[in-house]
């Protein structure tokens, strides 16, 4: 039991690191198809993502043994609970990474991730439909259980030979995204600005259109590219808006929450590359190299800051509080319904 008490309490939001790394691995795979860049780079990055996923999964499961109260508090939190959905999403991405090397294993892992993702999405969405939600709790993390889950389920499913199921998942993700985006934009336009600890979650705003574009290219590879172009165009607009807001967002010091930017950025590079590989000779030939460099730069920079935090011993919170408590993906400080502060220990 002494050993269990020393286990760091890993927030579910840390699985966002897996999304960023797997996303970059997918970008390099697409670059290999489009430009003939070395295939090894993408496979190594996918392997790193799988190792990080395995470590986080073990630590997260041990968290339920060593500190079940903290795990229950996280899953009951109005914002942080949505990050639990990343566990299934990350599992499906690891399955996609393994697909070219171990198809049977990848299918099994995908089914586990898919069931976990859909199960949590249904549970969380049902809770939201009960109403009574405070506007301050409406952030882009609402995309994670349904939109991220189904938009990832679609391309990985298609890769594994389940394209028809992938089309169903794409439809679920598309309409969930449009519905949630309207609610989120209403909150951003009409309610007080986000607390600094929540601002990095705006990086998730970039992901739906471009991850959706990658999903669509996977489940309908022979279809018209018009809608894919439209999705990428909207993603580029979101990227520019986020760059305009970056000084405001970065008032919050670096925490693992900044990994929220990486999955969308890598998808914004992957989708144009996939189109170039299919023979697109238009605007995507200009967008693809720019976004490829940009995506690699963002992930490398955030990875470097993360490594520095590890070296400093300040990335993961320890149960005993011997280190500085690392903020979960949305920060440890949240506004409560009464305008005060609610802290997660």
C-alpha cells in the first residue's frame, strides 16, 4: 500500500498527449504517401504514442486503486469529466498505429476503444441533456466524448476494413459537432470570458473540422473533394482566430493543457497531405507544406516544454503532494456556480 500511495495521480486529460503524438504520426504517414518522405519517422512517432498511452493507462487504472476518491471526483466534475472520453479515443488511435503491423491485435484494440468511447459518450451526453448546466462550464471539452470519439472511430475503422461503420461514425460526429459548436459559440459571444486556466482548451476548437476532413477522406475516398476542401477552409479560419487569441490564451503558464492544440494542428496538416496524395493539384499543394512544417513545430515545441516539466518534477501531481500539483487538462482551478473558486486537490 505504501507503493500505491506514491503513485502520481494522472488526470484523464493527459491522454491528450497521445492524441497529439498519434496525430503527428499520422501526418508523417500522409507525408510519406504524398511526397515520399521516410516512412520510418511516422512509425517511430506512432510507437512513442503507443508507449505513452500504455504508461498513462496503467497509471490511470492504478489511480482508481490508490485514490478512488480523486478518480470519482474527476469523473463527476462538470468540465474535467469530458477528458475521460479521451481514453477510448487514444486507444483507437493506438489501434490505427498498430494496424499496418498487427491487424488482428489492432482490430481487438479498436473494438475496446470504440465500445469505451461510445459508452462514455452516451453516458455523458445523457447527463448533459438533464440540463441545469452552468454557462461557465461550457468549453470546447464538450467535443471530446462524442465528436472526437466518432471522428476518430471513422478513419481508424475504415483503415481496419470497416468503412461502412466508419460512415455511421462520421455522421454521428458531424451532427454532434454542429450542435455543440452552436452552443459553444453562443457561450463565447454572450457570456463573460473564460478563466485563464480554461483558455488552452480553446485549442480543441480547431480539431472538429479538420479531423472530420480526415475522417471523410477515409470513409469516402472516391467521393467529391468539395466538402473536404470546405472543412479544411473552416479549420484554417479557426487556426487564424486562435493565433490572434494566442497572447490572451498564453496568460496561463504552460501546463499539459496546451496539448489540446496538437490533435487539431496535426489533422490540419494531414488532411491536405491526403488530398495531395490523391492527386489534388490546387490550393492544397500550397497549404500542405505550410501546415506540415507548422504542425511539426507546434508538437515539437509542446513536447519540449513537457519534457522540461518532467525534468523539473512538476508534470504529474503526486498523491502525497510532495511535488507541485500539476494542473489537469483544464487546470486545477475552476469557477463555481456562485462565482467563487472550486479547487481540485
